[in-house]
DNA sequence: TCAGTTTTAGATATCGATTTCTGTATGATG
DNA sequence: CATCATACAGAAATCGATATCTAAAACTGA
C-alpha cells in the first residue's frame, strides 16, 4: 500500500513563502490584484517546491464558476455523435474546459437524471441533443446555458445548431434526377426525429418540383420504434427495408437513405437479394460518417459536418459562459453533396 | 433575460423545516445518523417544496469524495474507443458516477495536462489508455486509482485490462491455414503499440508452429508515424500497404490485418488494383468494430470485446473506489474468431 | 509638511455542504 | 431510585479556496 502524502493546500504554500493565504491565492489564481514581485516570486517558488495543486472544488465553490460543461447525446456508439463530441472536446480543451459525457439512449428518464446531476455539479453550460425538451426550460430558469443540437424549440432561450436536412435531401434527389433516375425510393427508420421529418419533406419536394409523382409505395419507412440501448438499429432497419423493397417488387432505380447506417444495411441486404449497388440500384446516404468513404462502393452521401457542429456548439456555449457574447443564435449548417461511387447514371 | 432564482441551500431547507442545518444534512445526504421520523418528514417536505438541489462541489469538498471518474483515451473518433466508453458509461451510470472524457490524440503533453486537471478536480479514479505511463506513478502516489487498458507496466500499483492479441492473431492465422492458405501476409501500421507487437508475434508464431517459413517480404508494415490528430490514419495506411502489396508483386493468398480499419483500407485499395476479396485474396481483420459486419464483404475478424473491456474497467475501478475490493488485478480477455465472408477456402 | 490617494499585505468572512462535539431527554439496569 | 448507556438535536468547526474589509506603507501635490 503506497503511503499517500498529505495534501498540500494553499495555506502550506503561504506559510512556506511567509505570506498570508490571501496573497498566495492572488498569485496562484492569476488574479489581477497587485502583488509585489518579491512576494510573488516567493509564492511561486514555494508552490513549485511543495508541488502544489489547487483544489478546483474549493475554487469553484467559492467563486461560483466551473470549467466543466455537460454534453448529453443519445449514444456515443453512433459515429455521428462521436464526431460531434470530438469537435466539442477540441474547442473545450483549447479553452481549458472539460467534458462531462452523458449517454441517454433516448431514455427521457435518464436524460432528466443527467440534467439534474449536471446541475448539482454546478456545471454552467450544457450541449444537448434531446428528444423531449420539456425539462430544459426549468434549468434555463435556474441559470444554465444550453446549446441545442438538431432541434428547434420555440420560446426556449438558448442557441440552436441545426442542419438543413430539407435542402440536403433536396440536393440529393436532384442529383439522382440529373443522373436520369425518376423512380426514387426513400428508406428510413420511423420519422420520430425532427431531422428525419425534414429529410423526408426535402425528398418529396424535390420530386414534385421536378414533375415527378410522389408515390407512397416508394416510402420505405420502418415502423417499430428504436429500442432503448439497441446498437445497430439503423443498420438493421436498412436491411429490413431492403427486404420490404423486394417484397413490394419495387421498380425504383435509386434510393435516398435517411442516414449512412441505413444505407449500409440496405445495400448489404440488397446484395443478398442479388442486387448490386450501383449497377442494379443507386443509393445516396446522409451524414457522411467516416465509414462512408471506406465502404464498398464508397458511398455518395450528403455531408452533415458533425465535427463542425460540435466545434460550433462549444464555441457558442463557451463564448456565452465567458461573457464574450450574450445573445442566443440559431446556426444553420448548409449541406454539401459528396459524390462517390454508389450512384450510376442511367443511360 | 430570465431572472435567475436565488439558489436554495440546505440552510433554507433547515429553516423552513424548523431544524438545524446539521439535521437537514443528515436527512438529505442519506446519512445513517438517526433522525426522528417527524423531523425527517419535515425536512424531506421542505426540500421538495423548495425544490432543493444539493451543491456537489460543497459536498465533495467537505467529505473528500467525488462521483466523477476520468477516462483518458487517444480519440473518441475511433469506434473501438467509443465502444469502450460506452461500456464504461453504462457501468458508471449504474453506480451514480459521471465520466470526464479526455482525448489525448496520443500527445504526451496533452495527457499530462489532463491527468493534472483530473487530479485538481479531485477525481479519485482514472481509466486510461496511455502510451507512456511515466507520469502515472506520480498520481498513484498521490492517491489516485488507475485502471490501465492495453498496456502492461511492471511495478505500477493498479489494475490492468488487456487482450490476448498474440492468441488472437495465432487463431486467425491458424484459421487461414486450415482453409488451405500458406502464403499469408501481415498488414499493419507501425508497431509502436504493445498490442500491435503482440499481434505480430502471434502471426509469426502460428506460421512457424505450422511449419511455414516466416518471410520478411510478407510484412507489410507502415513506416511513417501516425500524426497527432489525424483521423482515418489506419485506413490510409491500409490503402498504402495494398499499393505496397502490388508493388512487391506478392503472391500471398491471404492477409492478416492488425485491425479492422486497416483491413478496410487494404480491401478498398486492392479493389482499385482489380483484386477482389475474398475471391482473389482473403483478409482477416482484428477488433470486430461494429462496421465489420456492415462491410462488404462482411469481415472475418478477431473479436476484441471493446464494450466488455470498458464495463470491466469501470467495475474494477468503482469496486476499488467504493472499498468493495482492495486488490489490483490483471484481467486478460480471450479472443474469439468471428467468421464472416472475407476468407475463401483454397481448393 | 501634512492631508489625501494609491498601493499592497493580511485578517477574516464566505461559498454550501458535512462532521464532530456537546448536551439533553429517554430508556435500561440492578 | 440512582446510574449509565443510548437516541437524537443543534452549535460550531471544517473542507480549501477566494473576496471583502481593514490598515499600514508609500506616494501625491499644494
């Protein structure tokens, strides 16, 4: 059992440097209160000699600050969210903040508990991707700052970062049309999220704006809800929709998937039914997760800049916390079509 | 600007319930100090009425405890680590702990800063995947508990969780041999990590134990170091090694990749060179990240149970922190070959 | 030179909890 | 009924920092 050394506090430093704890604190906490150079030096040296580490709990308690921010997402196992987190972490680290990571698995109760826990930990800001934003207002009133991802909620005083899924889907479908496709199906998990609904709308709008009938038969939309905690749900759903495609004997030549994972599942299962992508059917994904380019065929997809979303969210939040910026804003990121090899032009 | 309500403290609760703060604390913190039922009820009701939330900073400061644990990994954007994190989070949440997530990007300086920061936040335990464990000893002496992933360091008083990469590679190569392959290459990024070295050893051992000459020509091992912060490094390296394979005009019929990402890169690039997997060449990956089964062809690979690693790490750490268990241990997880479609039996 | 600033150091209160210490009321014991 | 242990409540100290308040010293300027 290693002997644990006694913790050295600011009092120890002060004593060694022969100054008051107040002075030691002023030097060590980077306060702008003036301290004579001689004393300052003594304090710094004593701190070094004693290998002093400040106790952040005490500092935060007294000064009512925090250098942690909360991040609440459905699940880190979704590569889209891991990119978001990466962006947040990069920016947060740059400014000396740490991340408290919370996975809700889309469980409202879990989300509630996490919010409360973050509040109790005196976190001042939270970046959250939530389904039901019911509880958030309560914490805004308590003084927490929020940045919401992928969700627009009126009357909520916080910043929003969203992505123009409508336009993304629209662009994707137009690209298919330009490539000669007119029978285009839409593959998705249930339209429970705002983003998915927008994507669906964009798909339909692009079709009708181009004089193509919107046929319900081409809606391959999963019906059973995602189960809490289930991994690979989107992938599985994509496979099921491929089965459904075959069952319905659809003649679509192209498909827009609501996200890349769905596209992967769809493509793999179509392969089992003897249909190749892009030779027999073209597929466009959505998100551009890093595997999209590793897939075979490399997936043509709408880029949802997850890393950028994370970075922006952190910037907005931390600017607010540091008082650099007081106004809330809605940032809408524009889609970009990444053309790879999963779409074949029709003759 | 929403008016922020004044924070309600335990003193407010005590006053409303007409008891001393001491009594209120005993009720609200779940202490086992006896409190008469009548008072207890008054306290609970007052807390509810005032919507009281304890200040964890104050609680932790006074009681010298923490319900945060630190997690230090190279990068969350690697799906292997996101699974590890998921396992940790699940177990931690179950026991009321939160995660402080730190991505080092294999930067030793960053790791140092994070360790210090976690220590200052009074975290009591850290799960870490580190390259250089030099600094860890110092924090062990300061009383921190560690669980190390993928690393064995002698004379370090902490628990280890590792994976038998040697055996995993050995099993994979034997499987190839059973399928008639005798010319088997090894594809890898530089052997800077302990796990990669073990994998390489296992590959060589399996060959020689089966009376197959170990030929240096078949070592397709990247030479340039991973750059800090680079995403998709393993994938890119896999592609480069495919180019190298062609350049060397190798006649290998099968390949063992050091991890799945490398395998993906290799397979994609070989495809560009006109070689199909598994028809022209068989490939076995390593890790079984969730994309392995979504890939085409679904990848035969050695399962490295990342989620389980995370869960175990959290269990060991939290058992220790809660005093349930005082001894350190080394847990070695056994490999399992997941057979899918990327290996073809030779006639 | 002396009143009035300004600069700088230290004593002390404070953040919001828990915990120890003290003391009273109650119950058990012989 | 006296004695002693036990149950329970509250006062006050404490965790480790920062911030406020007080005051001495140094510096102004008329």
